[in-house]
C-alpha cells in the first residue's frame, strides 16, 4: 500500500495584497508537497470571510477529510483558514477526533510529526488562555456596570448576535454540541437567560 498522503491545500482569496495572494499560497503549498511527497489537490475559495468557518469550499474539504478520501488539510498561513485562534484550535480537535492531520506552514504546525503536534498543543493552550481572558473581561465589565449603575447585567434577555455567529462557526468547523457548550462556559459567555450552557442549549441556538 502506498504511503503517499492525499493532501488538500486550502487557498482563500480575499485580498489584493500580493504577499498572501493565491499564487503565493499555492507556490508555498506546492513546495511543501514536493518536499514531503504529498499528492496535493488545491481547493480555492473566492473572496470569503476568514471569520466564517462555514465557507462552502472549506466545508467541501472538511467533508473529504471526514470521509477519509484525504488525510491532511494544509494552508500556507493561518489567516487563510481563520483569524480566530479559538476556531483553529477547534479544527485541531476535530482533526484529532476524525483521524486526519492539519498543517499550517506559517505557524510550524504539522500534526503528522511529533514536533508539529507539540506546536498544535501550544496553539490550543493559547486559545484556551484567550477564551478565559475574554470571560474575565466580560465578568469585570458586568461587575463595573453593576457597581456604577446598580443594574445587574448577568441575565441578558436576548442572545448576542456575535455569540450566535460564534456557535455556528464552531459547529461548522466540526465542534460537538457538548464541546461548544464547554467552550462557552469556560470563557463566561452568557446564555439568553444567564444560565449554564448545555448541549441542548447549543442545539436550540443552531435550530433557529
């Protein structure tokens, strides 16, 4: 059986900057493919937001990986995949669960190698720190509002649209309902009623 890996090289086109244009991204991925003996297929996404993990071409790539028809997802730069390290960490978790690897050339992340996998863990650690930092800022802000106005801000009557978008993004990147709920609880993101997130709560948001 051949040991050659089928690799999806994901290229996103959304800027006129030449240093991260599609040709530059493709050249970097081709060079890596030659060095490592990959069977590389380029998936090119046109003018899509980096913040939205539900982009159609990216979702097609993830479906191929989940089905086992490719073993690696590779990007030349993290911001071509997502500008959110938290989303990237979620994708790393998905890749581990589904049995495929993730390569991000500018971060030195390559989960097909021991060193690259260690770098991935460092990335996840920083993502976790960022989630907790966001939670701290949220709680501090609520406490300040309560101290200055006497109003309790812990039970919003409506879920923030940015939270809805984040939940959809995490689900699109392969996050489980329980995993999404855990991440939201860890960073102190409130539900619409100010209670604890559960898988069922996440499901309700996604079904709207």
